């Protein structure tokens, strides 16, 4: 069969509008290659989470955290398969990720009803909020690490906010001057992170005490299941790589492979790091540490090498900050192309080929969260919002053959269709369980604590925050739709006014 044949029956819903026009699609510059893409994915996965979440998960299940990382790996890999499949189609030529995939599958752009697009918009709105909160959190974490690394030279009270804001400003300027510099910086920081991981893991494998793994599961099956939620934090965010699709060379061929290989590599690193951590230090000591990996390294490495592991933790945060900064602006870019955000938000600077105004909004919003100490208002909903998006994305993929068969026929990822569907089902069930678990936990919290107390302590549950931000998203969508309906009418009124003025002018001339 002629491979070009399926493209003849593509309709407007099959590809993003930014792809349909060469002029629009060419605004983003494809300066990223495979190396920069791997660095982006690994940088956001091997971020602050693995350096802090390991000890927290130990308190729930003990050394079986190692098993938790292994159990979660096939779930995350299965969740990535629908992303790889969508990215192997023309949708993989531009950013947009879940928004583009869901909206082009569940709703025709020409349809009177737009439930699919509304759902996609609200989901991606929650994602934008989550990533802005994550950027502020990472900047604050970086400031804390820098203060700790100064050995008392910096005072937390007076230095934390200036350091956090300075780090935000630095990465903002890196992104503004061009995606090429984002890629170069990401590769450099990832290389330093990789060396620090080799320094930690290599010698650490020879310093393991097997007795530290006993007992392996400390709180039974319930504790082990409870530990999966914080461990999931280490894997969350892998899908951000999809936002670089408009700037990666040969994105529809490269990105699907990078997704699958990159997640597999990150999972191996997670397992090896936890094997070393729990094998070198007794669990109680590890669980009480604020910098567990640095303390692990100090057991078997000389002072200089142990310090380099702390430097690696700083690199882990900075690589995450660099990758996180790119997400909200690229989502704003694709929303503006669909008329669901003001056009100026997605405007690409002709010289730098970057969405400067979108990046500026990301910087300003993150800075305000830091200055106002309101990070929890967005961060507490981050993981829950991503889990919901993963669920919706996998569900959309399962509906794709029926809702948009022309797009389904263009999937070119080297995975059998039956295996693709099986992966989507695994993801759907797993994400559904995580959602149900979080809802149940939040209901118990709401029953045990007064609403005003939760507001006063900035401890609103993930469900409450998701509902509040979701309603704001619905309001923004309704406003955008109203603006789209009024624009043609304004255009017609302008034309009528112009024709009337011309008629009056002709009468005067006569």
C-alpha cells in the first residue's frame, strides 16, 4: 500500500493548526537533536525527587522502596507508549502534548459541540499551573541546597528568596535567547549529573551491607502500596519532552524512541541508587537525613568526592528547572494557535525563535509564588493533575481508532497495535487506581480537618485544589470561546461600516 495514501483522508482534526500552515510551523526553530532530547527527559526525571523521596518512602515500607521503583517502571513505560504513538504521527511535529492529542481525537475542529476540546483545555490548564508551581518549588529547593553548600556563609532568612529569584531569572534568560542555548546548557548539566551518579553508584555497590535490607518490607502490603505514591513523583513529568516537538529535528521519528529508551534508563538509575542507599546506610539513619544521598556518599567516599555528590544534587535540580521552564510557554503557544489564548502569548520572537512573552509570564508567575510564599497552592495539585492527564491521555488513545481513524492509520511507532492497546489499558487501570487512592485519602483528610483550618495552614487537598483550578480553567475556556464567536461578528460589523462609509463618500462625491 502506498504510504502516502492515508494522508489523503486527513481532515482538519488530524493535525494541529500550527502544523497545517508552513508559515506558522516555521516560527519555532528546530535546533535540538537526539542528545539534547535525552538530556531534557533524563534531566526532568532524575531531578530533586530521587534525592529526597527515597528516604520519605522508606518510612512507609522500608528497603522495599527498591521493589517499588521496579513495580512502577512498567506502569510508566506503558503510560509513555500512547505518547510515543501520537508523536509518531503529524501531531508530533509541534508542541501541545496531551492538549493536541485529546482535542484532535475527541472533537472535530468544525463541530458545534466542543466537549473534547474543553476537556483538553482544562487538563492542560491544570498542567500549566502545576509546572509553574513546580518551577517555583525547584527554585526554592535550589536556594536551600546552595545555602547548605555554602557551609554557613549564607543565611537562610536573608538569602533564600534572592537566590531563588536569581535562579529563575537565569533560566528565563537562557530560554529567551534561544532553544539552542537551552539544549547546550541541559546537555552540560546532565553530563555533570551523570558523573556525580557514577561517583555515587560505582563505589557504592562495593560498600553494601546485606543486613541493611532486613526486614525488606516493614509495614506489610498496605505500607508498600502507600509508598508507590511518593515514588511516582520521581517518574512524573516524563511527558514534558513532548513540548519540545516543534524544536527537535525529525521529531516524529526521534521522540518516540527517546521516550521509551530514556524512561528505561532513568528507571535503572533509580533502582541502582536505592540499592546503594539502603545497602550502605541503616534505614532509620537514612530516613532521618535531609540530604540522604550526600550522607550515603560520605560513608565510603573521601570528602571531595562526597561533596561532588552534593553538587550532583544541585545539577539534578537545575536540569529539572531548565526542562520545566519550557513547558508552560509551549502550551500557551499551541493554545493561542487554536484561539483559546490571546495571540500575543504565543507570539514567537523573529530573532530568537522563542515565545518570549509566554516565557515572561512563566517567570513572573513563578516569581510571584515565591515572593508570596504560595507555592503550595499550585504544587499540591501538581502530581494529581498529571495522573489525571495520564489517565485521560491513555483513554483517548484507546478511543482513537473509532474517533479519528485517519490519524490512527498514521501511527508509525515500531510497536505492534495489540501491544500499544495493552500498554494503554495498563496505564488506564494504574492511573485510575492512583486517582481513587488520592481521592479516598483526601476525603479522609477533609473529614478530619475543618476547611478554614486547611485554608489557614495552606493545606488544601489535591482534590479541592483541582476543583478550584479546574473551575477557573472552565471559565477561561468559556471566555475564549465567547471571544472566538464575537470576532467574526466584529469583522462583519467592520466590513458593513466600511461599506457604509464608502457609500456615503460616493454620494458626497456625486
